[in-house]
C-alpha cells in the first residue's frame, strides 16, 4: 500500500497552569527545558493527542 499524497501539518497548542506531558520517571512533573524554562512535549504525547482528537471528531460523524 502506497500513499498517493503526503500531508504535512502544524499543531499549535497553548497550556497555561497545566501539565501537557508529565514525566512518569519524575513523579509526573512537567518536562521542562533547563535553559529556556519552556515546557517540552514528546512526539509520543503529540501523536496521542492527535489520535484522541480524530477519535472525537469521527465519533461525532456517526
């Protein structure tokens, strides 16, 4: 099976006073960049968020 088209997209989300991607090895503390202080979100977490969103959208279609 070959893909006929390739789709690139950008996912932008903003979290205030939340924990979008806790680190289970550190007591679920937020993942933070030590230099900038910005939160980090792993690719696995982003993929899960996208799958959950698609599941919600598809469920509304039925």
